[in-house]
């Protein structure tokens, strides 16, 4: 398999602070790769180094056999920053056409490229919409479409699911899964569990050090906290417990339902469908435990 990225002993300082510390890894073209680690771990610094926006103080990195920033990589790598926004003044197709033209495509070519990428993200019918007519999740899908303009081989997505509710986050992961034949994706996240079922390979950064490069294979258990408008009871527990992947269901002191599940079998969609089928009045569903349960559970 072709090596997309080979990094050897990459080190980057900001003043005296070592943001990347002898980071070495290899990534081959293929299924999505996760870059995970807590805030401040060095993920953005690593992405910026791969894009050629920052230069490492020592060590080497080659992307598609070139140094980052080499003109021959133009159009072969795309990156989506966490805070990327669509321009509210223009329609979706106008702005994607413009980005295509900035890549050097003629107006007509750029427009057919726009239509191609919109189809890839299943939003063809929104070509003439303006950003405010789209949901948050749809806007994120348009931004991902934007990265695919010009058919890059490598796409870096920085915190692509941050700020999305669990259902939209799952949709983005499914979208990336469906696009893996188009490009090799590297997704950064501060949440290891989130990318666990999507990525075969995990780069785990902590304080600038790469601590793991392979997929965490052992089954992990994560928690979802479901709040209903009505008080939760044993009846709710009994209905949730049989869902596939659920390990245990408990109530916390404030009446929220804690669902422990195997991360290899996410249960969020099944849980929301159950709420609908049972006509439970759903209030919120969040990843993890609430602070109260973390501290006192
Ligand atoms: P992450 O993306 O994992 O949150 P970053 O790469 O943004 O981590 O940051 C890694 C470390 O480098 C953090 O301690 C951060 O405060 C520091 N850092 C990031 N950018 C700069 C900068 N421009 N100047 C000084 N320190 C920085």
C-alpha cells in the first residue's frame, strides 16, 4: 500500500514549550485515521505541520513523497479547520464554484465539480440554498464537500464533529465512512471513544508525544446520559436494557438515565427511536456522564 505520510522524530517548539516531541508515524492510503488527544496535546500543531503552515524545528515529514508545502502537493491535500464557516452571503454552489476556481478550474469545470461533491455528501438539492437555510449538520457536510473539490488524496478534518449532537455526529462519521474510497481521511478529536468505531488506526497524542499508533482493540464501554421530560422509572430501564450493545442502565439522583454501552455498537440512534416509539418526551441525550455523575456517581 502506498505510504501517504511518513513522519520521523518531528519536534516543534513554541518558545520553550515543546508542542511536538519526537513524533514518528507512517500512514498508508486507505481507511480513516484518528488523531486523538486532550486539548493542548498538539493535534492542531501536527495538522498545521502536515499542511505546511508550520515548519518543525527538527525531524522530517514527507507527504506523498514531498515535503509539506511543496507546490506539487497543491490540490492533493485538503484540510478543514475546526472553525471553518460558510459565507452567509452566497449560495452553496456559488461558494463551492469559487473554491474550485481558486484551485485553477475553469468556471464550467468548477461548477460540475461542485455538483459532484454535493452529490457525494447527499446535498445536491441544496445547491441554491444559502447557509442559514441549512442545519448545523448540513453545513458541516457542505464543508466536507468543499474539501473534496479537485479530488485530493488526503483530507484532514479538525474536530469535524465538535459541537454536533450525537445523531448529527454519527451522520458525519457515516459520511466519512462512505467517502473512504474518495480520499484518505485523518480526523482529529479530543474524544477517543468518538472515532473508535470509524478508524482502524489511531494516533494518540498527549503533551506532544505520540503514545499509540494502533487501534484500541479491546472493547470499550462508554456512557450516554438520557434526560426525559417525565421522571424516569424502572419501566424505562426495562425497555432500554435489551437494545443491542447496552451493557447496563441506571438512574441517577436527578432522574436521568445512564446507559453504559459497548463502543463497538453505538446505541444513540436506537435509543432515540425507542423514545419516539414509546412516546417518551425526550429532553436531551449527551455523550458521557454529567459532571454530577462524574463527581458523585
Ligand atoms: P490541540 O490541537 O491538541 O488542542 P495545539 O496543537 O493547539 O493542541 O497546542 C499544543 C500546545 O501548544 C498547547 O499547549 C498550546 O497552548 C500551545 N500552542 C499552540 N499554538 C501556539 C502558539 N501559536 N504559540 C504558543 N503556544 C502555542
